């Protein structure tokens, strides 16, 4: 069955370090998204991609970057981790631009 | 961009219908209403969506008012496994893409 996976599921890092969170989907979806979830804020869109070589900033993109070199993967990089980036990160994909999104299980990131 | 307003929490007796309201008074004509739910800390799960007409699937029904300023998600026979946070989202399908999650409604189904 097609699925979307995230790794690692849990990560502890120190401020200033570069961190990359992986997202891999086997749906062959063109559209992929990264969200963060914090208490009291629901989910907020960080970056999204409509296809290979396409990336776009979302609502809370500062301090984050993504690259899309193939259809299946959209890694999220924190260039220099900050304590404010402690959060749960969810990746999602969709077949159509405006359509149902399928979410991964999430990555819990703690920045000390 | 259209925002949504939902009550922070609701209780529902097991076996009864759960009616979850959502206000989206600033919705535009090309914006869809989507509902997702999140059980514990899992990734959100799609439930249903609609533009103008009422919709029904195996999980739920979506009732959208004629002026499209509000909607109601109906779980016809709630079970304990329906305990979750339910998000009502307005999605713009053209122009600048934005999928705005609010803080949702925490539904607790009581035995």
C-alpha cells in the first residue's frame, strides 16, 4: 500500500546545529507539504512543493528550507536550530493542488 | 484569507450523533471547506470536504449553509474511537495556496 513516512520519529539536538527531517511518500503525488504543530497554534504551513524543483514558502518559513529533487522526497532542513523550533513536524502529500492531504506520522523535535 | 472559528471542546454520548460546528464567515466563492481529525498525536486524517452542496461519505456528513458562512460536520453514530481533535479548514484552490488549520474542536465521546 502507498504510504508517507517520516524519519526520524524523535530527534534531540542542540541550538545552532543543522538538522534535516526526512519525508518520503510512495503515492507518486506531485504536491508535498511541511507543517509544524505547537500547543495553541494548530498546524502551520512551513513550506510546500508542487513538483520536482519547485518549492514555496508557507506561513512560518523563516529558519527552514526544503529542496525537491525527486517526486518521492521533500526533506526539511533547519539551517541553525533554535529552541523556538522545538515542535512536532508533519509532512503531507496530495495528488491535486486543491485536494485531500495525506499526513505522515510526525517527527518530534527537541532543540536544547 | 478566510479564517475558521470552532468551539474549543465538545462532549458527545457514545452512539449519538456528534454535530461539530464551524464558522467561516469570510469564505470566498472558490474556497473549499475541508474537515480533518487528529487522534492523539498522530498525523491528521482527512474526513470530508465540500464547496457548496452537502456531502456524505462513509465517515461523516458535511452540511454547508446556503450562504456558505458556516458548516457542520456530523458523525452520525459516535464511538469512543471518534474521540479526537477536529479541524475545519478553508482551502483556496487557486492563486496563493494556503491551507489554514485553526486550533480545532476537541471532541470527547463518552461511554
